[in-house]
């Protein structure tokens, strides 16, 4: 589903060339989950943007569903995003002049889906907002706004969902509910999930974890299990 080969990103500044990412490689199968972790400034959001086709690497390749998006122009990448990709951002990105139902339905309507409102209503029900469909973002709590954003992302039935610090603006209790919702829908819909997070508990729920430090991929190794030795018969020499 996602194949990344030696992706690097650098930009020219007044002080010289700034290397943001350095030869990142990974592979993620359909339906799997990946957490991108690391300190602030390590390149996590930059990598997420490149994986989603919102930005281009300086070198290397990214394939989504077998298509090399790094070889495409912006129009081609936009077409791939429309067909395969969904987003959940930290700051919700809801349109203030639209109700919850209209916010979820809008991307579907832009795709020409005649069942957009019906589908939007279904996913708002899935995220526990069946009674809030006519409310505007200003009338919703932070957690409710993020639920609308999650419903909007899944309503388009993406094959890949990218989430950038999806619970960063929420309190702990609300954040845990949103995390549960993301993984429940990930499992039920079979959607590949890629998220950037500082939360170790959230990262631990993913099947894979990519740790970045100063733009470089850190290899994480787990301690090897201790080998069990057979008991020696009494009286035998060791």
C-alpha cells in the first residue's frame, strides 16, 4: 500500500542547505498502522506531507497503492489523494459556516456523490454525533469537532488515512476516545492508518513505529528474549 525508498528532503537557506529528512525507507501493507514519532523538529510532519503527496522529496520515491506519486505533477497527485487519501488534522479544519452534516458531506458532494448527505449522516452516527448534525463548529466542543473531522475523513472511504497529532488540542480523556475511534474505524473499514504523534500510548497501538531524530531514521531494537536452558540431571557435570 505504501512504499518509501530513500526519501530525503532538503531546502536552501541563507545559512546554507538544511537537511530535513535523510534517506527514509519504509513499507506498509494494506490495513496496517504506522506511528511516526520523534522530538519536535525531527521531520515528522514533513514526512507525513510527502507520504500524502502534499509535498515532494528532494530525492527518493513514494508509491501509494502501486503508483509513484513522486513522479507525478500536482494534478496527478491530487487525483491520487482524491481517490485514496483521507486526513485528520490537529486543528480540525472545519468550515465555520457549515453544519456538522454539511462539513462531512462537502467532500462527497465535490466528488459528485448523490448520496452524500445520507453517507455523512451515517458516519456522524458512527462517531456518536447523531444528535449534533445541525450544529455549527462554534456550537461543538473540541472533542466533538474532532469527531466531525474523523467522520469526514472516513466518509470518503479512503484506503489510507493520515493523521497529524489528531488529539494534540484535546484533553486526555477526550483524546483517548478519539484514539479509540480512529483504531476502531481503522479495523472495521480496513483503512491503512499513518499518524504523527508525541503520545507513546498511541504509538504503541500501531503495528509499526518509525522513529525520527534530526531527520534520520532511528532503528529501534527490542530486547531479545532470554533462551531457556534445559535442566541438568542431578549428578551430571556441567
